[in-house]
C-alpha cells in the first residue's frame, strides 16, 4: 500500500481548550480559518493508520473502467478500523452504479450505490485525493423513470413524489456520517452532468433527487481543503446536523479553497450545524452549463431542516452568476452568519421571475464587511434589537460590474429593503442602470441607519422627473449623494427621514425631496 504525504498527519484528539477557542472564534468572526486549521488539524507524530489505497483494492483510475467496487472495498476497510487514510492516487476514477427496480412497490426506479461512504469512525479519517478526479459514470439516470421499463417518466403535474418512480445516483460521491474527525483534501469531484440522463422532474420542481458531491452529516469535526465539487444534478455540498438545538456545542466545519460551481440546485446547502467557516471558496454558476435547475438555484442556501444553523463566517469567497441568488437565508431557524471580503454578482442572463438577487439576508445577526456586491440586495433582516438587525460595513454596491456575462441584473433598485435598525456604515453605491436605493417603510418600529456613505447616480435612462433614490424611516448622517452623466432632472424621495448632519446632495440634476428642490448641504 502507498503511504500518505506529510500533510496526512493529524492530531489525535480535540481538547476542550481548542473547542472553546473554535466556538468563540466562529461566533465572533475574529479567528482566521488558517489559525483554525492549525488549531484543529495540527500535525501528529505519524500518519493515520491504516493507509488504504484504492489502487490496492483494484481501482484503475484510467477514466474508463468503473471503479465503484474498489472504492467500496477501501471504505469497508476504513470503517472496520474505525478510522484511517483513504488514499486516492492521481488519476480519473469513473464511479457510480445503479440498479433498476424491475417492478413496482420497491420505492425506487433506479437506486444508486454508495462510492465513498465512511461512518461512525471514532479515530481520525483522512481522504487524501492527491489531485485525483472522481467522475460520475456516463448514462446514469436522475429524476423520474418507470420502475419496470426504465424509461423516462414525465409527470402530468408537480409536485411529483411517487417513490416508485424516483431515480437517484448517489447521496454524495463522498458521504460522511457521525465521524469524530474527517479531513478531505485534493479531490476533484465531477458530477459529469452532461453525460447523465435526466428523466422527468421529481419533487416540487426540478430534480430534487440525490446527485451531490459531498454530503456530511453530524461529524464532530470536518475540514475540506483544495477540493472541487461541480456539475452535479443537485448540490456540490450538503452540510447536515439534524435535530440540533441552537445552544448545542459547535461541531466545526471548515472549507478552505473549495469550489462548488455549475451544480443544478445549490453550490452549498447548509441545512443544520453550528460553527461553519469558509475561506477562499466559490459557490457560483448554479443552474448554468445546460444543467436542469432545481429550486432555489442559489450559490448558498441556508435553510435549516429540523435543525438550526448558527455561527458561520465566509471569508474571501465568491458567489457569482447563479441562476437566482448568490446567498439566500429566508426560512428556518438560522442566525449569526457573516461575510467578509466576499464578492457577489447576479447573472444578467437569468430568466427566473422576478429576477436574480445577489443577497437575500433575512435572518438575525447577518453581517457583511468589505464585500463587493454587484446586483440587488433584498429583504435584509430588521429587528427592534440592533444586535440582531442586518448590517453592512465598508461594502460597495453597483449595477455595472457583472463580469464576463455583462452587467448584473437589478430590480427596482440596487438595495431594496426595509427593516428596523438595518445598518449601512461607510458603504458606496453606484447606480448606472437603475435606482440606487429603496430603503425603509413607514411601518418600521425603528429607523434604518445610513451613515458615512457615498451614493452616486448615473442612470440617465430613468424617466425625467422620477426619483433616483427613496428613503422612508431612515436615520441619515455624513452621507453624500453624487451624480454624473445626467441631463434630466430627478429627486430623492423622502418620508420620515431624520438627518444627523453631514448630508449633502451635489446636484445639479438630482435634488432633495422634489424636482428642483434643495441641493448642497441638507443638514
């Protein structure tokens, strides 16, 4: 058998002190993921034994032979030892196998086999990819199929949830459950969506069936590093921690240099857990590359299912050109989720109504710092408690920098949100093809806060005499409204606005409160 590289060395146990450091760091966003990796997965004197190579178990890795059985044998050895190193030397491994039911009443049409399935290990587990590619075998079936003939089945209406017609490929090429400590690194997991066969839709809409890159459930610690999960019919990553209470101790998950791009439903579905950190990751292009899309079609969907989601920080990540949302958090029990130095961009080619949005941050304690947001932000979470209200600090917003696909999609305005105590500090907004901001509503118990911001209007296409920005129940201070390239006259609509000083409207074409109204220093 082959031996792992030095990087395979993993410390044998998690101390209480390190757990407390990690819990506090994730909650506050003040502890870098690089230090977390060092604290959590430092080196031990030797490798994680046994070392089980998939090549020793018969895998070819030649891009042609189906290696599913070899992976199953290797995982059986790891599970029997309650831990160890699963070594995957460089190569392209074709994986995935299905069985046709052949009759009704079995609860499936095609059932997929597991590939990497590791569960209940109380010793460390290392999945060492060495740059290898796992590619879904061509011709596998996903969606609704006839359980007897194997032919594609088109349901007459949705939702369609008849289990006998359900066809899954696998619930994660990597399925990791209830392990003590897992480190996955150096893998390229290719769902090969172009060469699988999509049948009829299954679920509420789209393909709510299993074909995912990695599914992790209730592991005590998980690190995924230098890995790529792409072109799957459902999700790149699914992170689960079912039935957890909001105040349970963290089970840290760390993603470092991970890409989850070009998947059918989500880059990442976070459906339960506490203590998620992601750095230099990409969750982009969901629903693209001719893959049938499934709701919601987001880069990241934060949607607890019989669980809670708490204490996450995304650092230097990208959420670009997804079919609907870069990030969506609007249902379930989720809170305290932050983004720092991240980039969001909507896809101008999306035809989904009412149009894609960069961010929908409608959960308590969400925050954004030094982020670049190209496209719309909607429905930020407001609260009578300022600590729970969504906040943006030193972020830039625009409707121009959409990347290679062109300018991003924008709705009524770049920022469309109400919400008590929602806060924008030292942010900049540049509106070239739309209104800049549509903030607040009169029913708010407390005002929104806009402080130290720069807002520039450049949209000369809006009808003459209309508003470029709208403020209702807003507390405004040290903010300047600039303009450029305008020839018609416009105004900034206001209602119940409290001005704290340092507010200026440059003019001459955009005025305060009405066309031809006040320009210069407002207060």
